[in-house]
């Protein structure tokens, strides 16, 4: 890799610093971390990035637009739009209320946190995507929060945390596929290694939720349930478990809401359009943040920010443990700069493979490091698709959810402990 000057590298990464400082300093001055919109902080950072980038203004705007128009970014925008329409129409036909009532009648209130965390783990493991899990469960979980008097942001955090269990481990997860292909190991071998690393986090978080659940007020009355109106969410969960793409799942869910709404007279054609439009409008902030983040991160990449990170972390590696820590830091910083854990793994996978070969590391451990640490960062950044999606569906600020993301944080600590405490092993045959 071509050596990048220290000055050029810091300059390329400085828009991220501007974003963080703008948000943090403004929030501290205001005395409220929920008062400063994330989109506004991104706007300041984007303007700064365009100013300092090389080239003519036209070239810089084209670079920004290329990032904002990236296929992955636009796919997330489509998912936000469909999720908003589904959530809005489901709310107006009473599907959320029906699902909440049915859940509260089955799951004891003291088991809500632990129960939803384990359900999210199961669904994410089955479908291999955190976003699909969040779309299916967050509206139900936040509806239950309103009925039980618990924190809406915390219930959203429970689902986001559980969704990363499958994102990290599922055989059909993009991150699992990308990490194993990058270093050349079998998925089953990576799974066996990875599960040992994160299992303590799963157990600890489940126990924590059981303890915190003791303070949840019980629902005394047996809530009435219109079981027909459970159908849209049952369809969404069933289709998600069958492996259908999120866009297809949401489209069918919207159609189910429409049919049931017409049958029960919950709205007319124009009423349905208004309901879908209202739901989409609720996603406007998330769409803007996604587009701004995509453009900003493309400028950072184009200016050499990501290459500089790779250069810094690979130039002075000493020993196997240092090699593993470098791989972890590499994928973490790449994820911060791309806001997409799969892309972060693909971007750094080749370097990780070279480090693995050079220091005779076990490819199974390298694949686990790439996957786990990328999921850690993706799970705790306020501009990541998962947190943004959960925030939109729960009608809370992305930063409100961050304090409740216990599982991603403990997952990362367990992965770090596995590197520091357990001596790295040499390469073994994995085929």
C-alpha cells in the first residue's frame, strides 16, 4: 500500500472529528444530548468535508453524491420508506395494539426484557439480518413499553442488541459469509470459535434483563385481542424466517395491512394512502441522515482516510496478539468510516488475511474478530442503519437507544478479552 502522509491522513479523517465535536459540544452546551439533531451535526461535517476536499467544487459534489447514491445507501432508504409505510398502516388498523395485547397476555411482565432479547436472538439467527429482526420486532416491543410503563428506548435497545446475535453468527449473515471468505475458513469452524467468544455476553445480558425485569409493573387485566389483526406481523415474521428479502417482506406486509384495513373499515383508499404517507414522513430524518452519512464517508474514503487507517495499524505489528488487536482496530475504524459492517469486512479482509498468513494466526479466530468487532461498532454508532431504523420505528432519538445497547458492548468486551487473556493460536487446518 502506498504510504500516506500523516498530515494528509489526519485531514482526510477530520470530518469525522468535526461531526463528533459538533454533536458532543453542542449537546453539552445545551445540557441535553437529545436536543441536538444528528442530521444537523452531519450537515456541518459534510459542508466542512466538501470545503477541505481536493478538486473543483463540481468534482467534490459529485464525490459526495456518489456516496449518497451508493446502492447500499439507497437500499437502506428504500427499506426506511417501506418500513415507515408498514408501521404507519399497521398502527392505524390496530395491528400493533393487537400484537402487543397478545404478547402481554402470554409473556409475564417480568420476563419482557429477557424474553424479547432471546426472541430477537432467535429470529436474527434464523434470518441472518439485524435489520429484518428490528423491522419485525421493534414496533411490537415499543408498543408493549407504552402499555407496561417501561422505557421505549430501552425496549428498542433490547431488540437491536439481540438482532446482532444473528448478524454475528448466522450462517446466512452477510458478515459471516464475508469474514470466512476473506480469510479462507469454513463457516462451521468460524461458528464454533465465535460462539465460545460471545456466549458469556449472551448469558450475562440475559441475567441482567431478568434482574431489570423485576421492576417492570405487571399488567393486571387480560387485554382483548383481535386475532385477525395479528396477521400482518405474523406474515412479516414468517416471511423473514423463510429467508425473503426485507423489501419483499415489508411490501407484502403493507399489502396485508391494506386488505385488513379495508375489510374492517379502518380506512378508505385515500385514508390508506394518508396512513402510508404519514408513516413514510416519520422516516424523513433517518433518510436525510443516511444520505448525508453516505456522502460524507465517501469523501473521507476518496481523500485517503481509510487507507491511512490501514497504513497506521499495519506498519508496526509486533507478535500474534498485536496482530489480532490490529485486525480488530482495523475493522472497527473501517466500520466507523463506512457505517456498514459487511463493507468494513470486505474493505479490510484482504489486509486481515495478509496479517493472518504473516503471523500464522488461526483463520477461525481472524474471521471471528472481523465479524464480532464490526458488529460491535455497527451496533453502537448512532448513524448505523440498525440504530436509525429502531429509532424511527420507536419514535425516539438514535442517541437515546445507545445507553441501552448492553449486548453489543459486552460482546465487544468478550471479544477483546479473548484476544488479551487467551494466547493466540497458530494456524490450523480448517477445511
